């Protein structure tokens, strides 16, 4: 094992997004708050998704998780593709870091960024609305696991993409629709039956539903089942990423 | 004792190109070794395979006895590679880049003194806090060399380290690389500047179209083929109508009153040639000689037997 090597790569990845905080932390927090302001203003008082929970409060965990998801993905994917395209990835590939250390460093750093953005949104939103916390363990577990899933997916996308355009396609045609259609703004019970069934094939739905359970103690699906789905997604994506790293797919010709 | 780099039966096949075709090469510890070859000969492919950046189709590669595939962690700790492409991470300053690089190899604060030494030796001390984007091409190249040395590797591979570096800085780099060699590092150098290889390297491999065209000491390479030759350039008062019969096979070029002859250093005497020309009526007004150098040997070897 090379714990110092792992820590260095993790530290480098955190330092990298730390150097552009405006873009990596502040901007997503402001974007999420704008969503909150607009949707809360338009829908507050008209919609009640969970009994006794105002719509603005309902919205907060969804927006937090959506931002966690998008930022964790953005961190690992953009860091990897930038290093790959500018060529400086070679300085990591030349080192004795194992595939697992490489994977963990990128994924944990992505999770840190996702969770920091999520925490920022939560902290600012409590100035506008009271959001209860029923099961903090579920909140932490879903935040950590979901950001790791997206960190791993970001690595896969970063390794696969050969140009920024392909990565943008991945982000705009897969990550964005799946996160928007995962119940951020609504409960799936408010959807027609067909769309309810379809939502169950969206792994992001389980992330948001389980995360929301941590706040309100209410969810569309049993939270432990959601946790299982997220864990399974993490296991599959970890296996795929490690296989890509081991074989050197698109990294070592 | 294990060789610094041991390559046996190495093949690298791309879908349309057989980039390396059965390379067998051993570089001993402490050598200053030159790897030469025209563009596309396979030099960088070979180096990337040794560094673990490129997979290979067949064969075995070891660094100080450690297999670069099955024991890659130990192999990579023992080798430092300066890649050919000028590349840098625009997020960090020079010191951060070097700290991060040594951290990848498990080295922490205890390596700070070596980082300072590298900065000093590579004339980067006053740029330690500068962002990589703010550096000139030559400085970026020197940072890349420092990155390759950050973990004090025993074997140092420099793939075109002086490309894009001005003459003065190139000479300073030579001094630094020579110092590394004196301190016991094995140095493997690829370069397009053949005078660089001639000045620095003890043993040289010439790679051509994925095969070893030559592998020998510099002295032995220079003592064979064209390396044994000397050019004799003469200017005569009047253009010569004919040459003495004995000199005709040695004539390489004749334009007006200019003559160029190729002589064997061992067997041909310049005095005898001049005497023969004078006896033939030539009035010699100027004369110069030039020994064949590594470039001539290189051109001869890489242009022979084209496939």
C-alpha cells in the first residue's frame, strides 16, 4: 500500500477545486438557491407533497442531493479529462499508485466537493425555511454513497471521453435529465403510473428519496431498499472503473 | 547484480504498425546510454513501455530486476522519466507540483531538502512560487526534469529533454545531467541533437523502424563504416580536367575548382593525396578536413536497407 501516495492525489484533487472555489463551490450554491427562490415563490402554498411539510422545505433536500450528484460528477470527470487532454496525467501514470489508490483518491475528492456544495446549500437555505432532521445517519450515508457513485461515474466518463464535447454530452444527456427526473421537485406519487414505474429505473431517484427520508422521516420507497440500490450502483461502477484502470483503457495505449 | 533496464524479445504491435519488432537490450547500472533514431523509429514507444505508460504485445521488461508489469510499483519507484511532450498542470505553482510529485511516491516533508536542491540545480528557485502557466517553455521543461527526479530514482530516462531549450540552458542541463551520472544514476537519453549524444553518451543504440540498427559503445560505432572516414575538401586554382586514377574512387563531389574526397582515416594519407594531385599539375589554394561524426554514422545506419 502507498497511503501517502493516495493522500497526495486526494489532496491534489481537493486543492485543484479549492483553487477555483468561485466556479466549483460558490456558483453551484447560488444556482441551487435560485431554484429554491423561484420554485418556492411559484409553488409555495399550492403544493403539499408530504403531509405537514411545506413545499419549500420539501424542495431543499432534493436540491441539495441534485447538487451533490452534479458536482461530484463534475469534479472527477473534468479533472481527469483536463489532465488527459493537456497530457499532465502522465505524471500520475508514472507513479507507483495502484488502480485502487487512483480510484479512491479521485472518488473521495469528488465526494468531498459534492458534500461541501450540498452542505453549503443546506446551510444557506435554513435562513429561508425550516428543514427538520429526522435521521442524520441516513442523510450522511446517502450523501457519502451517492457522491461516491457519481465520483466513480465521473471517472468512467473522464476516461472514456476523448474531447470535452463528449463529456458535455454525458453530462447534458445523462446526468442532468436523470437528476432532474429523479423527484427533486416532486414526489413520484404525484406522477402518472407509467412515469412512476419508469422512475424506479432511475438510480438517482433512490438517492434523493433516501436522502429526503433522513430529513422528513417520510419517503416514497423504503429507505433501506434505496440504500441497497445505491450500494449496488456503487459496487458496479467501482468494478467497472477498476477494470478500466487495470486494463489501461484509453489511458495506457 | 540486476541491469538498470533489461528488455528481452519486446514486440509492440498496433493494428496497422509493428512499432517494436523483437528488441533485446540491456542497459547496465551507472551507464550513460543514448537511444537514437529517426522520427517514428519507436524510441518513445520503447521508453513508454519501460515507464509503464504503454502496454506491449510480447516480451519482458525489467527495471533493476523488477518486472514493469507484475512488479510495477517497485519498478516505477526506481525509474524517473522525463516525457517528450511539454506538459504541465496549470492549477499549481512549481513547488506544489514537485511536492505533489514526490508525495505520489510516498515521500512527505522529509523530501523538502531534495526539492530545494532540485530547484537550485535546475535554476528554478526564484520561480518556486510561480504558477506553471507563467513559465517559459524552457522553464517548464526544467520543471518536468525536476518532477522526474523528485523521488530520487536510480534510473533516469530523458526523452528529448533539451527540445525547445535555448543553447545556454541546454549546456547547463548537460552539466546537471552529467552530475547526476557522476552521482551514480543510470542515464538513458533520447535526443535529436546528435552532438548531444556524442558529447554525453558512452554507449548508444540506434533504433530504426522498430528494430535495433546498432548497439555499441560510441567509440566502436565511430570506428566502423563511415565513422572511419574523413572528408578532404580542396580548392584548386583552375578546375581539374582529370584526377589521378588512384584518387577517382575516393571522389565524392567535384564542382568547378572545388573537390571533395572521402578518405579512410587508417589507410589514406592526406599528404600522399596532396602530392598526387600536385604531381598531376594541380595548384592547391585551400584545404580543409572534417572527420565523420555520429551524425554520419546515424545517417548511414538509418538509411541502409530500407524495408
